C-alpha cells in the first residue's frame, strides 16, 4: 500500500479534474459571443382570420433589452440595463449556411427556457422568445432582432 500511495496522489487529482468539465463556446457556436442590443421586434397576429395584423416594436428611452453571452457559456438578459435573468447555456448549432448559423440555446438545461434563432455574427434573431413571445396556444408570433455591439 505504501508503494501505491505516491501513484494515488498523482492519479486521483487527474480524475478529479476530469469531473470538472467546462462548457465553452467554440467553433460555430463562438459566433454568439458578445453583447447584443435589441433593435426591434416584429409582431404578427392571425387571430382575426380575415385580417392579419403586423407591426414593429422599437426600443425607447424607457424600454431597452440586451443579452450578454460569454465564452464560458454564461448568458445574461437585461431590461433597461437591469439584470433580469442569468444562467449557463447549452448551444446546439443546427446548420451553417453562408456564414450564418441557426441555433438552439437552452438556459440552465431547462426545456422551458429554450431560444431558437439564427445569426450571421452581426444580427441575431430569436423566434417567439426574449424579449417578446407568444402565449401558449396563441395566434401571435414575435421575431426579436438584436445587433452585436462593436
């Protein structure tokens, strides 16, 4: 046992470090890293079957939103520069076409906090999620647009 002790001192920390797996945004998902500022949201309603409503919602001095995505997969959501929510994200890149990616972000591994969108690295679009989303079984749709801060 005394002969094994020095080896155990070396091997046990290695296995311990393996258990501390970190999530980082690398490869295609690194396009999401940065500070994103909400530019507008488009809203479409088909509740009245004979008439489709469509309009846009823009930021104002009293209503702004932003998202901060870090290399270590931390994500933060802000309204009027106040933190609304934060968490760790998992990213699934669906496809890459012409330097744009479609993606799915799941925050804190919660299926009810899933964001679907696409980006070219300059503009990001979320479908029916932050900051505006449709209610369950609704006839409304929101597309939310963000631009990357330089």
